[in-house]
C-alpha cells in the first residue's frame, strides 16, 4: 500500500467518522470510519518505514554497503615466467 492510498483511507475514514450524520441499519458508520483510519495509519507507517530502508540518508552512514569492491592484485607478474 502506498502513501497516497493510505492518505485516501485516512481521509475517507475521517469523513465517515466526523462528517456523516446518517445511520444505516446493521452498519455502524463511525466504526467503519475508525477502521479505515487505522488501516490508513498502519499503511502509512509501513510505507514510510519501507522508504526509509532504501533512503541513503536514513540511519546514519550506510556507505559500507556500497563500498564492496573486488580487490585486484596489482603486482606485476610479467617476470614470474621462467
């Protein structure tokens, strides 16, 4: 779930909870709104955490991960042949 969908769920839940004054038999509109907001907040949290794991600025310096370079022996071996 992306950040945009999470924000839409939060907004729809808030509208159902705080702005809708109608009643539906067998359905609690306020409960549906709270559930949508909760799902939206959880989705937003996971989306942000996922983005932070891929960010080069998150949690300090992670440059060790990208500095894996294969070491090559640069000594001259042309005179080793007998």
